[in-house]
């Protein structure tokens, strides 16, 4: 281990001092068991203090070897199941169930539970020597009841190093084969400098991928201290980390696609992904908790989170949060009896439903509507906790919950698009207007707005709208009114930030425009007056649908693809043509097939 410079040491001390002020204790790294990856005395003391009966039963079984046997069992279970599962779901040893942490009680009605929660012990260890093979050390490691949950590499920019140096330290100097650094052994690994923070939940050598963990594009200046102080002031305090551990951090199984060189085809493999909430996600849910306790039920909110924000998880965390939200700890009735999640496409419905279901801790909390409106009505009347359905059923939902005035509802509306087309558009338009006309420009957003406004404010219903690009009317319906009369989103994760953080490709960096000219030929005597907007729309629609236009565009695109695009990614690249409707998709497909 190289010695710390005075400025790096000062940075460490500053963070340590703050953590001590909010409830952490400190220990020397020599107290850490490098083989078992835990602090022996703290684990044992926690069990003895909070579960004396269980400790007594294990002493009868193991006698003088009780401590070694229990610690070995705990370490083994963490290796197999991961730290999240062990802290949430106990460890069983010879039929004896051991809790390794206690979560905050939802009310003050059980003082014994509150006492157990207050028994949790948070510890910070600086310069933790973690390896049995060498004396490498990690700048700072946080422990809960003797078990490591967070590691941090710190860099003070006054030394000429920054968060990127921390990332490279994890990539090249921290062997992921070390027991402490195994996947799932810790919740998260942070890289921190004076101005920026990044994180990862899986160390994989040089392939380690870090996510930005900043408050905005760049962390704003602060009156005193470091720009990154939100990390140790908002995220790392004991009550915050317990909250993240109980309600947010999540082990997901996701399908990862890759190109198989042997078969020359796209294959997939299912991998475990440890999801730690990004800053804006955690900030969103916590702001909702505070605001809803002030507002109660009956107001609307707009969340402007664009592509790359992790919206499915944000909606999942919000829906589960709303099911367990009380206005105060003394209340016995929840703010919301039922949460309804409405999404706009069947594929997204399946994806969102799977995400929300993966977050549930008790079976039966999440209910997907799979058998029509009668099943939906039954779920709503029965007061199911979370009901997931499609936007197609929204008019029915609106009518049903309006009639159930004795119950409270939170309605989360996922990304409404004004340009969806296809069978759903036809059926939804038919259900609303009794018309069989095909309309490729059916406006979902307008339909929702009209449906909600037609019933007016309802004191037993709160609406939560998620969209990346809200229209003005949507802002007026869901947004928060400011003192100057403007409407603003409750929370924003902008496209600019998503591009800046690498979650969205900036398509405007590489694009080519083509000017086109067309002239309207008048065939009748006299001028025909039509509204300018409608006239332009119909004119462009006609031109874009014309056989000659499609043929010309296809030729341009194919020439570019053959000459440039097909040679990218070692000749394995794929192209995509985005059209404005299903009809255009078919026309372009036929023209490409005819040409090629």
C-alpha cells in the first residue's frame, strides 16, 4: 500500500468525521477477519444483544466452539446467497434462525421492534487491509453489524487524481477473486473525488462498468465542503443505508445478448444483476414520500424521466413504496388502498410487470390483469395492493375507481405516446368514439387528459404521470403549479443528462439532412382556402406516402448502408429504419425487398 498524501488523508478524515457524527463507530483494520470477511466481535455482540435465546440454544449445541461455528456459517451463507439476501432473510444454523439486521418499523406501535432497529451497529474502517495474499488496502469500507456492505476508493483532486483514477484502481489493482470483492459480497463500490461520484455493483477487472452517481450533469457548487458531500450526507447515513437495503437494492436476472462466433448468430445468457438505485431514482422516491405525507391523496404529479433513466425500476419502487405509505407513524391506515400501474404497450406491460413482481417481497402483492375487464374490476373491488394493466383499459379503470369513493387509489401512468398506431389504437379509439376508422395518429396523451379532466379532481385518487417529453397540456394536468402560474414536473431526469451519462446515444452527433422540394399543382379554378396547419400536415402525409418518395428514400438509405454502415462493428452491424406508421413500414419493406 502506498502512503496517503496529506490532502488525501484530510479528505478521508473529513468523510469519517461526518459519518461518526451521524452514528458510525470506527475500528482499526486489524479487527477485520480477512478469511471470513467480517468483523468477528461485532457480529457476535449483535447476536448476543438482540437474540439471547438463539445464542443460548447454539451454545448448547456447539459449546466452546460456538463463535467459530456461527461465524463460519454466516460467512458461508453470504458467499452462497449474497449479502442482500442474508441481511433480509436470516441465516439458519442447526434449526436456529438468526437475524443479522433489523429494519425500521413502519409505525411506533411496537416498541420492541423499534429497540431492535436501534441496535443496528454501523462502522467505518479506513484503509482496510482485505487480502490474505498481500497488504493492499481499500480507502474506506462501511460495515453493518460487522458485515461489509459498501467499499469506497477516494481521490482528492488537489493531488492531481480524480474519480477516473479510482475506477482504474478497482479495475486493475483490486482482484475480483478476493473474497471481499466477490459479486454480491457487498452492496456497492463507490469511486469518489471532490466533485464527482461513480459506482458499480460488480467488479470484473478491466471489464468493470461504472455508472455515474452525480446529482446532475455536474454536481453543483456548495457553500461549504465538497461538491460530493451529498454522498455521505444523504446516501451513507445509517437510516438511509437501511432504507436502501430494505426497499431498493435488488438482485435481478436479466437476459444478456451476444454474438456467437461459432454459430454466427445472436445468442443470449441469463445473468444476475445487482441493482443499486441511481441517485435520481432514490431522490425521486424519497421526495415522493415527503411530499405525499404533506399532500395526502387527491393531487397529480408529473415525473419527467427520459430514456436511460431506469424508469421501469423507478415505477416499481414507487408502486411498492405507495403500498406501504402512512401519513404518520401513528396511523394504522395506509394512504393508498390500491396502486394501479397503467402502461401503453403489451410488450412493455410484460416487462414492467416482471420488474415490479421481481421487487415484491411477499407473494400476491402484484397482480397483472390477464383475463379482461371483469378480472380488473374484481382486483379493484377486492383492494389488491398493486394492479398492472394496459392503457387500453384506462376508461374502464377511470369509471370503476371513481365509483369506489370509499377507497383510495394511486394511479401510475407509464410513458404515454402520442404516436402509437396499430390494433390497440383502433380498439381504443373504437371504445371511446364508437368509430371503426383507422387513425394512425391517435393521441393517447390527449385521451388520458380528457378522461381524467372529464371527471375532475377526485379526493380519493392521485395520479402519477411518467413521460420523457410532456406536452404543455400534460404539464397542466399532472405538473406542479409554481407561484408565477407555470406548471413544472415534480422531478426531472433530462435527455441531456442521459446523453451526458452515456445511457442515450446522441443521434444528432452523426446525421445527414436532405432537402426536398415539391410544388402543389392547382387543377381547379379559384383558390381553395384550408387551415394552414392541416393543409401542411395533409400535404406532407401525401408526399411521404407516395411511391416515388419511398423509392427515392430507400435508394439513398441502401446506398449509404452498403457503402458505410454495413462495414461497421467488424462487418456485423445491423441497420434500422424508423417509419411513422405500420403502413409505411410495409411499404418500405416491400421496396427494399424489391430493390435488393
